[in-house]
C-alpha cells in the first residue's frame, strides 16, 4: 500500500507540468489553421434543433417532455470547465438539482435529483455520444465525464421506455463536436484557490472516410474540507470510419484512474463551529479507482430505414477504506440492436424504433478488517453477484399534421439476479422479476411562438442499481409514473422559454433504514413529487444576455413505515422545495465576456422525521473571460460572499452526516485553439 500523504505531495504538481508539456507539443506539431473559432454562430430556434435522446433523430418540438438542450454557444459562456457535469450544475436547468458532493471533491462522485426524486448517483443514465458511462450498478463518477469540446448536451428528466432500468431520473447525453478539418486542437490549464487545478488537451479531425476525437485531461483538486483531495486522469476517444455512403463503424474508448482522500460528514455542532473541518482526515479515508470502457457501434442506412448495433464493455476496480478495507472488481457486457423504420402512413410521417438489449454484470466484493488503507487485516466479508437483464422496446412517432405529433412506446425489462456468499457472514439471495414500462404523449404547435406538449412516462429500477453493500433480495423494483404538461417556444428578439407542470409517483421506493454504515435499503411504500419548472433565455443585439430558472417541487413520503415508525407525509430527504437562479451577462469583442449569477436553494430536511433541517440560502457567482487571438483568459469566482450552508446530508440530531457547500473559491486559467 502507498503512503497517500507522501503520494499527494509528489503528484500535486507533476500532472500540471505534464499537461503544459502536452499543450506545447500541440502548438509545435499542429499548424495554425482556421478552427472552430470561426464557425457560424447563428442562433438556433427550438424547432431547428435535432436530438437523439429518444434513440431516434427528431426535433425538440416533437418530443412530449420538457427536454433541455445546452448548445455549443451556451457552453462557451462557461469558460474553463473541464467536467461536463460542472456545466450542467452551473446551467441551473429547471427541475435538475445537484447538491454538494459527499466525498469532498467535485470529480469523485455526483448526486443528481430530477423533479424531486431522491438524490442519488445511481438514478440517471449518463452517456457520451450515446454510449453509457454508468457502472454496471448504475453509479456515475463525475471524473469520467471530463469532456472539453462539446457540441451539445441533451437532458431529459423523465423515465424512458427506450432506456429503461437505471434511467428512472432521466437521461443525460453529451455529444462531442465533429471537426470540419483534418486536424483541429485545443488545450487548457487552470489553477484554483482551494489548491491544485486541471489541464486538458483535445485533438479532433475529419479526413475522407475517417473522423476522430481524443480528449486527455488531469485534475489535482483539493476539497473545501481539510485534507481531502482528488487526483484523477481521464482519456476519452472515438474513431469513426465510413464503410460506404450508408454505413458507419465507430469505436469508443475511455480510461480513468484516480486517487484521493474522502472527507467525512459533520455533526450539526461541528458544522456550526467550522464547516471546512474534516474530523477524520488522513490516510484512513484513502481510495484508488480504475475504470475502462470500450464500445463498437455500427450504423447502416437501408433505404429510408436505419439499423444500429452496439456492443459496450466496461470494467471497474477500486479499493477504499470506509468502515474497513474494501476491494471491489466488476465488469459488464451490454449488446444492443435496434431498427428505425421511416415509413409514411398515408400523408402522415411515421417513425418506429424497435430494439432489444442484453446486459451481463458481474461484481466481486471483499471487505477486510483494517485500521487504515495501509493497515489491512483478515477477510471478514465476501460475496459475488451476477446481474443479467433482458429488454425489448418500441417507440412510434406519428406526425398526424404539421402541427400535431403523437408519440407512444413500451418497454419490457426482465431481471435475473443472484448473489453468492463467499464467507459465512455474507448473504446469498436470488431474484427473478420483470415488468412493462409504457409511455404516451403528444406535441401541438399552437403558433410560431408556442409549442404545447403533454406526456405520461414510466420506468422501473432494479435492486442491483444500488450500492453493493446495501441492497438485498427482499427488494422489489422501483416503479415510477410521471405526468407532465407544458409550453415552450421562441419569442422574437432572441428569447426562448420552457414551462412545465409535473406530477410523479414512485411505488416501492428504495430508502435506507438509517444512516448507519450497515443499514440496508428497503421499499418505502409510495412517494410523490409535484411542481412547476420554468426556464427563460434571452440574447440581445447590444451584447447583453440573460437567463433564469425556477423550480417549485413538493416531494414527500405518501406511505412509509420504517422500523415501526410512520413517516407518511414527511418531506423527502435532501430535496429543496424551491430552486431559483438568474444569470446576467455582457459580451463584446474588445471588452470580453462578464457575467454574474445569484442562485437560491430552498429549505431541505436531512432525516425522515424532518427534525434535522437547513434553511434556504443564496450564493453569488461571477466570471470574466477575454479572448485574444486564439487564447482565452478567464477567471471565475464562486460563492462570493462565502455563504455557509449544508449541501447534502443524512442522519438524526446528534448523529448527523452533513456535507457543506464549498465556500468562496476562485479558478483562473487559459484555453487555446490551434
């Protein structure tokens, strides 16, 4: 085992030096040529944006849910970000909530809540170019999504008949930009006031039948709480080859390794004394992870129809000290094939997607007695789990008139789960279950400025899409039903908007019995969430731009009895009732780009009894960027007034586990295009 404190001192700056060397190599090897800096930046209307979030190419105004698309132009307003999820966090999408990470670093893990659902790193499907980046158990690590040349990000917040299990909280698809020239490149480096920084380099090109994308990055990041840190390296690449005018073969590859020290949750008393403290710092909280992915995608046009076949393989390997020394190894295989039939019915355009997929996930878990990461004793718990699932789905989009589009779909998932106990104190169980997930919706173009949409969506979540220590064979799959109605559109003079009313119900909700380390999940009867979300974006000819986001959500346990205590009617843990943000900016070629953004987070409760709570709070963020030739210089300041607040947590009074939001911090750096 390594002495992680020594390792941190040795590695805290070498990664930045390596990345600077990469930037210099790119500058030397690649001649200056017109890159994407001179692309057409004409504003896109909502109806003009084509997305693939439903496994078919269709316009946003034909999708019967409040989908959000963060465009390339939008992303350029967030300079210096090395993590696509950071862009998502600062975009403040209506209905989407990112609390403070409970691990001490923004790149270690990510909790997501959509429309009042439970905050979890297992609840949302996250993809890059249509390839899944969730682990086999559904877990998402933010560091794997270090993507720097993005065309757009598509976000849905409802379950999906196309994606099924592990997409209960919706789907996030990050689409990388496709270069126009044989070689285009960009690179960047930044430093933060908390300690450390990040660097990246990107090569992107198209030549004849070939296209490629390579993104390499590193992070050396200290946490807000004392002594916590994250050291990570990430590589993502894809290579595409056009076999002929109608067939394409694309390979995707990803590798990530990371090391660091988790921070520890605080009691209320500790938080009030000093939210930046870390009572249990040191090598006992050290961890190491290694993850890899490979995917081969084949697409073929067969006349007006389209065939897609995909094979994804993933492996993950991590060791950590947390209530003992844990060693976990897993791999999964995920083949999928679907066919899109573009066949008109009379005078009505019709698209039908029919697909099937299979998933095999194998995980081996060992826990040892230990006093720290480097002082490991005897094996005291070990089990293996096989997770096999089969699914079939179809979705039909029928454009009855130019204004009216109707969408319907259904999916069937079947799970075959088996856990084998390798030691006496581990549990063995098996489970075989399946269920249908239907969907239905429509969109209607009322006028040029208003697109009406309404929909019903449903989904299920397997018990093995949870942390491996806390799941069990007594759990039934979660079932979610989602209803919504809304309006979206473009108003002349550069304004677009979206408004939705939503109502969601979850039966057999997964919740942990308590915050104790060995507490398992149980089914919580029924929860519900209802509310309203609003987003407005405006761009004016004088260089001013503005956006606002508002969400009100009432999330509660309708029926929930745990260990003899009735929590029915209590609020969901950690979910705010109100989220509001506003961004005001000004951009001018000579002056640069400056913006400020106040963000409001409403009241939250951190236990089932709702006796552990935190009041609403504001933070103010600001950023400035200036482009000189092919160099962009920027500085960003977050939480300018050093607001102290709980970001996430659980537990009971006197036995809390509360994680603070990051206090005042800055980041400064530069990006270069070649």
